[in-house]
């Protein structure tokens, strides 16, 4: 997401940003965005923290090198101590994966063994993932309250964003926002489809994370939703390729790509059943191979070689995205350029928020935040993924009083599941976990056996009473 024009006079206070989970494979993207925006936004210090020292020594160092190429004057450091990163921070970005890729592969295997869709954010596997991520996120947020600057904001990219952001708010952490680059990524693909320059399209989004809808996509105030849905290349060059063209034309709205699982659950499950490896196992194998190759070189002194190896591995990840579940594969060449303008991703969302607040000029964006009663069917405290107006005084969701009935019904049902999942994570009772799974339409009648498997799989991360 591009940064809008800024009022430099407002950026008088030096800013520190902490990234918790800075040893992940996407760290270089984040470092590039932060460093390229550092002078404009007054970012003076960035700290990447990760408890996985092996990954921090590879991906963290590559991120640090990327930042130095873009902003040599930026103070950029790496640490294995989250408290050190959080100390005196103005903003915190959380992107953690407790248990790593191996646990993801294990929970997906456990889920598909019960003939249930196995995906890390939707269905039962999403709640299993939350059982590992939420306790750590809560600890990070509570430490931020003690160690970071007053008024600190947390941007949570850790999945499942909807469930864990709801649980954080239910635990009293009202300064956390969920961020996801899926809606903005879709807008970007639509701009390319229509031959428009970046930032021309505006989208009004409502729903839940990984379950949201575009009320409209507009170009200079004109609704171009139908134009996109009927475009002959939309189903080969954008995320709409996961859907049936006639189906979407009949519905008349643009869904988030993850709605594929809810619209075509039988096809998704059938594809998973016949797959040699599920997505989690694929990612674990790709990441393990990439890390092994990168560990064999000095990533700082041999940065060009490291970039080549990283581009090969990450390109493999990108081209296999959702391929197992949908049967749709990508064959796009991919290369990471550390100095090309970085326009988006989840860092772009966080930076846009910061830019708006520090400039004093209101701006629109998409966040997971309390709905404030602006989305029909949800309560004011329900976390939803919405188009909002951000000002220095706060975040104000847009009004969505009359969504299509089928969209509203699915949102309400899944919000009941997310709220029940939040209760289970906070109360840590097995009966609550089973009840939450029962509310998820993708789990069907397998809630008890899945709950047992998830409790065993996550026993080292969270404990539930009977």
C-alpha cells in the first residue's frame, strides 16, 4: 500500500518500532518497508526480535542488510530478547509462529485425518493455531503495557488474526489492531488487471479476517465491481481465479480469496485428500531446504548469493500458494529486490496508520478492530475486518447497514465461532473448546475428536481443564 503525501513538520518525535517475530522468512519485506519510510515518518530505531536464534541469524541479518541498503542512518538491531525490543517502543508489529512450520504440518495432518478441511486460519486448524499463538501474544501485549511508551499500538499479523485479536481485546488489550494484506493485495491485482496505476481503486470492505467482502470497488467514484467480475482475465490473473465466474457474477460482489473454502468446501476437502502433501508440510519442506542452504553461506558478506537462494525458495512458496486446496497453480518468476520501492504488504498497512496519525490528516484503510455496531448483525465489541477512517483521535469504522443476506448470515455465524473460540482461549476449558469447534461450519460433527487432538498437539503451549 503506498504512503500518501505527508506533512513533514508533524514528524518531530523520533520513533522506535519493535517487530516481534523478526526472524521469519518475510522479514526482509518488512525491513525494506520500514527503512524506506523511515526518513518520511521519523522512524529512528527498529528492533527485530525472535526467540529462534537460528532463523534470526539468517533472515534477521538479511533484513538488517536490506535496511542498511535503503537507510544507512537508521538504527537497526537484532535481539533474542522480546523485552529489549519492546522497551520504549512507539509501535509493535507481531508476526510470530510458536511451534514453527512443523506444528502447522502436524495440526493439518491431524485435521485432515478427521476428513475436515485443514487450513491454518479457517476451520478447526485455525483454532489449533490460536491455541499456540494467543498465549504468547497476550504475554507480548502485557509486556508492551509495562515497557513500551504510553499509547503504544500493536499491529498483529499473527494468524488466525480474527480469533487472536478478539481474544486480546476480550483480555483488555484494547490497543491491538489486526492487519492482513489480503484485501489490499486483491485491490492491487485489480489495478493491474484494469491497467491502472497504483492507488487508483478504492475498496469498501466488511466482514471478518479471511471472511470479508467488497461492498464496492470504485474508480474515481464509479463502481467497477461488475467490470472486474466480468473481465475475461479476472479468473486467470487475480485471486478471483479460485472461484467460478458464473457463480460470482450471480452473487454480484467480490469475496476475499479465503471464501473459496466456504463456497466450495467439498472441492477443497477433495483436493486436500488427494494431495501428496498439505500446505503446511509443503511450507515446512521448502523453508527447511531454504534455511539449510542459507546457513551454508555468510548472508551478510555474500548477500547477492543469499538473495538468489532466497528468491528461489520464496518463489516456490508463492507459486504453490493455495494450489493444493484449489488446484490452481501459479507460474510466475519471482525475485526479491532489496532496493525497489516497497508498496505494500502488512508493513504498508501499519505504516499507513502511522503516517495518518503523525500527519494529523484523516485517511481510510482496512483494519481488524471493534465494529462499534457499524456492521449489521455484530455487536459493538466484535472484532471485524472493516474499512475505517483513521484520525489522531481514533479509528472509526464505516457503516455497513445492509450487506447481502447470505454474506451477513455467514459473518454472524462465524463471529459466534470466533467469540466462542476467544472464550475457550481465555477460560481454558475443554468444554468451551468443543463448543467453539461445533459452531464452525467447516468442522461439522468432528468437534470432540479434533479437540482431543488439538489439546495433545498443543500441550506444551496451553493447558485446558476438563
